[in-house]
C-alpha cells in the first residue's frame, strides 16, 4: 500500500471512528497504518536532512549526515 492510499484509509477510519466507532479489527488496522505512516514520514525526513549541507562563515561546508553519524556512535 502506497503512502497516499494509506493516508486515505487512515482518514476513512478516523471519520468512521468519529461517526459510529470502530471494531477491534479496525482499531488494530488503524494503529498499524498510523505506525507505518509515521515510520515512512520519519524515513523521508531523515533522507531530506541527510542531504542538507551547512556552510560556515569561514566557507567550510558540513553535511548533516556526517554530524548524525558522529552523534549516533
């Protein structure tokens, strides 16, 4: 399931939850879809940030990916 289809289904379940409530199975599906969506969002954001470069006043350039790698160790 693509991100767009996942988001549509999350919204359908949220609407149903407000209107009439969800079954236990639908609640599990909603939780699973939300977790997948957040995980994909974080991965996309991390990918974008890994491509960001910062230029210091002295002209040197640092990329955020190298800073993150140092911090993760």
